[in-house]
């Protein structure tokens, strides 16, 4: 009987440990969120701000800031916002989300999987599939809210997250309207280099060789190398667009301690998945409304112009902002065309009211 009791106790102990581990897994990373305002922009007194979490279908918990217009009732049109590539919700996406909430939309600005306050390991990784999925996961969350009309949900992606937004719109008909601002096609730039300067098989083979050699090294050490983020200090021969990035990410203007671009960057081997999996393959099949916004002087302007040529239907627009560079559309309120963005979302998300 004593042996049976010991065996039973051992079994119960093991079962309890297993149950705890299962609870941790199903809880999908209990996140510790910073509650004080630590954004790179001032807080508005016109909206309610709360921290929320949701999960994607890979079981990763994402952290987000929710902005809701004060003194509103009923179900609202909603917009999920993310970007730029390597930024966090305390930077550009939060500024966009808060401004649109001031104009009557319920919005969320979320940290992508693997960085910021969101879950996911290894840290600082990025993926065309999972980053696209994060937008659809945000839509999942918004459809569950009583104060959101599930038939009036849009998304907004900035910089690299503009490409992920287009990819999500191609795959998710629940998204009724999409805006991209200063959009990057991350697959194209990773595979071909800037302005397609390395768009040939030998260059891609050498890139793959280097990155897969790095994989071998990292598997042995258990450590992932990062790309360094925005270069600092600036070399004398830095291109103008690199200087623009530095002026945002490495100064008081836009620096944030959780932003990979502000700090040590994203894992180097993340490039491999972008080279092998083109993001914008099916954007010609997007049936919902799309507005592409880019600066006239932006080095990245060709991404939006070429994407626009591939879009179909009479509900697609390309807006070029005179004199604006890539980073002007991050935080320059005199340049970001919020009136046009507002009008676009009202046209395609408010018309059912």
C-alpha cells in the first residue's frame, strides 16, 4: 500500500507539472506590458487609450495599444495599424492610430511577433508569413469586440508593413480597406537589393551562401546575430535615405528602447525567407479598396508605383505627396495626408451606416 501511495503521489506530481506546462502553452505567453505612457508622441485627450493583447494562429501573443474616441456608442469602424519595419507601436504606428481615433475610428497599433512587447522566440526575427498573419490576427481580435462592426474593418501598414498589409489584403476578404504609407516590398529589396541593383542569380546565390553559413554558426552557438539596426554613427558617405532613417530612429525624434531599428536590429538570417517567398504575388487579386501613399522624394517610391500598376479594379488609388521623403510620412503631421486617409476609410468603411 505504501508503494502504491508513493506511486500515486509521483503520478500526481508529474500530472501537475504537465498541467502547468500545458497552461503556459495555452496561455500563449503572459506578457508584462508597460502601463505608463512611453510613446514618441504626446497623448491625446480626445481618445481613450488601453493596452490589450491578442494571439495569432501560431500561438504568439501580440501586444497592442487600443485607441477609442471618447463618448462614442454602438459599433465603430476599426483599423489595425503596424510598421515601419523594425519599429514598435510606441513610434509611427501609434501616432497614426491615435490620430485616426481622434477622427472617429476605433484603432489598434500592435507590435509584430518577435519584438517590442509582443511574444515569440527567437527575438527580433521577422517572416513574410507570420508578419502577414499578424494583420489577420488583429482582424480576428477586432471581430470579437462588441464596439466594432466586423463588416467595417480596415488595416494600415507603414514602410515594410505596407507590403505585409497588401499581402494580408490579398489573402483576407474580411479586410474591407487597406492603406499603405511609404511602402516597402521587403521581399523585393531583400532579394534584389535597392533599385534592383542585385537582381541576378549569382548575387542571390552568394547571399544565400553567406546566410546559410551563418545558420550553421548560429546553430552551434545558440545565438542569433542581428543586423545592427540603423547605422550609428553615420559614415560620411551615407546615402541620403540612411541619413533620414538616422534622423528618426537615432534621435529624440523617434528613438525607442524597444525598437530594433533604434537598437541592434533584426536577426540577419530573417532575410532568407523573404528571398525565397515573394510577398506581393497575388495583389492583383485584391478586390477591396486600396490607397497607396508615398513621398515624391522618397528613395522607396518605386515600390508603391510598381505595386499600383499590378492592382486591379476602380477602387485603387495612388497618392504621391509633393516634396516628401520616406521618413516625412513617419511623423510629420504637416505632410502625412490624414484628411485623405480619413476620407478613404470613411468611403469604404462608413458607407454601410
